[in-house]
């Protein structure tokens, strides 16, 4: 009876050692962990607001300046009936766009300095 228990203990020990060396066990553990991580990341949605925040401030400033300058280009000739209205609006478009880039760059630099201070 003691011999049977010893044989059974040795058999279980051998099986445990074989399963510990089995690469499929580690592969299954890796797949389980990877699947859990993917499910966790899959729940996070990438919205338009997050996408907009990922764009550098310089480009956002350029876009804001371009939109505002385009509005000036459309509205100024309607309000000012002169042959100089369209050239003035084009100059305003360029100036406002450059101003938007400069402001965007300043905001970006401020954010970088904030991140470095933390």
C-alpha cells in the first residue's frame, strides 16, 4: 500500500514536471493575457475629439487661422465694395493663418514646458 502511494506520487510529480516544460501551457497563458489586454483596449473608443487633441497645436492653430481667414475672405468683399476688398481679404487670410501658426506653436511650447516640469 505504501509502495502504491509512492508510485502514484512519483507519477503525479512526473506529469507536473512535463506540463511545466510544455510550451503549449506558456503559449495558452500568453494568448489568455493578450486576449484580455485586447478586450480591455477594445472598449476604449477613439473619438473625433481625441483625434483632434492628438494633432499638434501648430497644425490646429494653422487650421483655425485658415478657417478664420477664409471667413474674412468671404465676408469682407460683401461688406466693403471696393476693388481692394479681395486683395485685402487675401492678405488678411495669410496674416491670420500665420498668426494662428504662431499662437499654436506658442501653446505647444507651453504644453511641452508643462510636461517637462512635471
